[in-house]
C-alpha cells in the first residue's frame, strides 16, 4: 500500500552520503544500464515503526539494520550511509507517513531502506553513482495464515545460497532465486520453504526470508551464521532474551534429522515476527508438532512484543523513540 513520502539520497562511487530529502512517493528514473538493473548491485533492509497507546512512535533496533547494510555494502562494493544518517532517514520517513501507522496491536509501519547502484555501467564493474532510498507501507501479518502455525517444505534440490557467496548479507540477488521453490511449495499448500546447505545437503539453513529455531528440552538451537545465513535482527534478539526465560541457546550446524524429535520449531524475522511451525515435510514424510498456548516461541514473542510496545522494560536500549 503506497504511503505519502519517501526519502532519497544520491552519491558518487568515491563520495559519502550526505543529508537527503523527502519527496512524494512515486516512480524513480533509472538508466537502462544502471548497475542494479544489469548486475544486481543492491541491498535492502527492513524494520518496523510501532504506535503505542499514548500515540508515541518507536523503532526497534534500527542501528542494527544500519550496521548490517554497511557490512553488505562492503561486500557488494558500494558506499553506505552512516548509522546516524540511516536512522535519521528512517525516522524522517516514518514521521512523514505517520498517518499510515496502524493503531496499537493492529499492525505496524514496515520501513524498507534500499541501497543500489543507480549509475550507468555496461562493463562488469561497480556503478559510478549510488542511491539510498527509504519508503514505507502499513502491514499486518506476513503469512496469509496469520498467527496459525506454518507448514514448511524442505527443499533438497535448489539452494538459497552457497559458501563464499552473498547469502550472509541482504543482497537483492538472494531473493529472486528462491521464487521457483517458494511458488511450487505454495501451490502445494505449504507456507514456505526450508533450505538445506549446498555442500552436504543435510544441514538446515533458513526459510526463504526468515531464520529458524528448534527446541529440545530447555535448549534452543539455531543454525550458525557462517556466511550463507543472514544474521537476522529478530533472530539475534531472541538469542539474547531466551536466557531471561531460562533457556540455553546454541548456534551450531543442525542436521535435518533433528527435526524428527524437536519439541518445537519456529521462524523469526522482522516481517514474520516469531511464527510457530506446525509441520515440516521432508522427502514425502510429514513431521507434525504439537500446538498450544504454552509454546515457548509464543512466550518469547510475547516478551519481544512487550519490549517493543513498552509494557516490558527495555533494559538493553533496543527501543528508539521517534520525535
């Protein structure tokens, strides 16, 4: 759903991003030989703005999005905005579109910062000019199931990323290749696809656009980020708050066979929040997980949402007020 304003800055390849400006939301003009169009030189981020009962507006850990964009930009040979400039751009975009932020508990304003090579370059090389743009859209639940458990399909033919590639950064080139598997899975009634590592085809990595956790006893395990898995901000937040609820967290390789005896499986991400998995299908075998209101993932999500909404004290400095 288009909102009213977007924020735009441009800079040259050897320059630094300076203060940008807001403009009415609308189409942008690009050369047919722009680096992003021909060679996929681009990154994007995702964060959310929340409205609280007192009408104040807040962001959740936007500095981490800025840092992740900087890491990705270095990998993709692009200049990137400073953390302060990034956060300021997000704040200004949210304030300009504040009328689109849903009421408390009804959704949020999803904010999409993008960075791409906008300069013309026909030979294979970094672009000569770069654009940093921020736009936003009000959102509800990411999956059509809403808060219902997800049904995942384990993909063992196609892979999301490979060692030495760009799977560990939020490159735009990571997403179109999953559409074939994702479309096929959804046509067969699945919510999303869980990918395996490309070397052994045995270790789970992540879902199309979110990270994954499994629970056994009081131990939460999630695949280690070794360059093929995105370091999700919601993932990192769950890793930090899980010990508050008495759970041990391990980041390690997880063989797909461990899904058979996991007590819970759930996904995390800015768009999805924390979503329980009801079933996983692998090589024709369907593994089902018990659902209840006492799921650990729901407890973790409640703690996370409490921090975001202000009902639980933010002891880690995660919340940034927009004023």
